[in-house]
C-alpha cells in the first residue's frame, strides 16, 4: 500500500506514532551509547564537547526518526512539493550566486566577470563552485527537511497521545487542588498544581467548565497560524540567544562563537514549545470566567513568554557584558544566527501545518468526543 495513503483512521495513525516513538528511543539509546563509549576512550571531555555530543546525538536521532515519519506522512499534504521545490531551488541558486560572486570579487578582483583567455580558468572555477554549492545546499535542505519530519512527527505523536488526557486533568484542577486531595494523593495534587502553573490558570476559575469546540476543516493552508507561529518562534529564539550569549557567567568560560553554536543547537527545540499552542487555539479550549472566558492558548503562551522574557535580566546581562565583547562581532553573529533560525523555523513549521495539522486536530477532538468528557 502506498506510503501516506494508509493513514486514514485514528487507530492507524496511533500505530504509526508508536513506530515513530520507538525508532526515536532506539536511535537515542544507540547514538548515546556509542558517543559515551567514544568519549570514555578519549578521556574526560570538556563541557562544550559534552554539550555538542548531546545536541549532535539528538540531531541524528531526529534525522533517523524523520525517515520513518516522512515515509508515512510525506505524501499527505495540503501544498504540493513540485512548485515548492522549484522556488527552493531558485532560492538556493540565488544564494549560491551571491555568495560565490562576493568571494570572487573580494579575492580575485572585479575582472572575473570579463570572459577572455586570461580569466577563462576563473570563470570555469566559478561555474564548478556554483554547481558544487547548489548540490551542497540541496543536500543540506534534504537533511533539514527529514530532520523536520522527525521533530514534527515525534511532537505530533506526543500531542495526539497526551492532549486528551491533559485536557481532562485541566478540567479536574479545581476539584483536585484542595486540602483533601493534598493529604490523600499528593502526586495528583502536585500534578494539578504544575498544570495550573503551566497554563497560568487563575485560582478563582472553576475548571470543570472547560469546553472545546469542533474544529472547522482547513481547506487551504493555514497561513495566519503559520505566520504567527514563525513570529513567536523567531522571537523566542532571539530572547534565548540574548540570554545565553550575553550571560556574564557563561562568557567567563566560553567564547561568543561557542555560545552562539550552543544556542543554535538549542533553538531547534523552540518549535516543539510553540507549535502545541495552536492545538488549544484551534479547539478554542476555554474555561468560563466571571468577566470573560480564559483561553488556554493565551495562558500557555503567556507562561512561556514570562519564563524567557525577563526584561530586567536582559538589561542586566547587556550592562555586565558591555566591554567584554565587540558589539560589531555580536551583531554580525546574531544576524547570522537569526538567518539560520529563520530557515529552520519556516521549514519545520511548514512541515507541521502542511503534513500533520489537519489530522492531528481532528484526532484530538475525536478522542475527546469518544471519551465524552469535555464539551
């Protein structure tokens, strides 16, 4: 049966989710076992080396998981890839032309654009460089795309399995956050306390009034949600970069380039934080309030924002880091970081909304409907 065509029911998608999670677990175990064994042979590694081993191991695990995820979900999409691939190829060619032209003008002189016997070799080198650059960027694009399927496929599997139970737990917060539950079942009490904190649910609300609405089908690609998600992802990646790269304690032990390298690796997980918000937005999950209803999407978004955005902390970091780093080097490094992050967030967010979004939302709602617990 053709890949992608077999996933016509919730049960089939749950079976695929199990495979994706299993492949990820096996990949993590094998990769980290090999990495730890390799590090032990070489001796005790530096902190930066250990961090890079962990992050590179996760990257490879996501790529291997992505191969499975792409097999099952790659052909199920809203926007086809023929036109998209053409635009991406043109973009890659344009980037390659700009990059190689800048190199040749800087290191070979402006005469490289004149074709005669004296510069024939330079033009030939330029063409070979262009072809190599295009092929190399296409390989990078393929790797990032497959890794995106791994990240989003794993995220979707977790959302599909956990969101119905999470909404049930939210509905029971008011009942379980009392002295009786604290005495009889401390684990349940603490779990509800954490969930209430995570979604920033005010204590005066009666969570039993939690309700969701049947999601309307997205016939077209959800551009508004796509753009909103990218905006939040890039913004949070920027805050993450400032908090890490300007941290005076970290600057004592790492160079600016090393900190941006770590930040770039960590930033690939930002979409895994942001994209689940939109499930609650699409379901219009709300708790009745005295003046207006409390929206879980807004609550979760505000909580994450409050954790990452501490204006006083950022200003303090900037002041303490002033003089330790060259502002020009910092700005150039930050712009390069944001350029790379923008490419990744656009790619991963597109995979999420183009391949997984519609079925994921409907599956979550069907699970709630079958359990008859939330209306």
